[in-house]
């Protein structure tokens, strides 16, 4: 659910004002849906041992 500021900046006049005033333009975030993958790609994990380089 988008908030008021996000809807405002997505409109033509709101986007114009946001650019002119140097205001941030919020990104639309992906929301999790049941059965959908958690990430869009592979995840790499790493660790370093206590005595490692």
C-alpha cells in the first residue's frame, strides 16, 4: 500500500514539484507473495575463521 507522499510524487504535478524542490522520489518496493522466491537471484555467504588471513 503506497503512502500519500509516494502517490503524490508519482503524479505528474507532484513529480514536477519534487524534482524542482530537490525532494526524494521514493522507490516502489517489491512485496513478498506466498509461493514467490525470497530473492531475485543467488545469495552468496562467506565467513572468516579466527586464524585465517
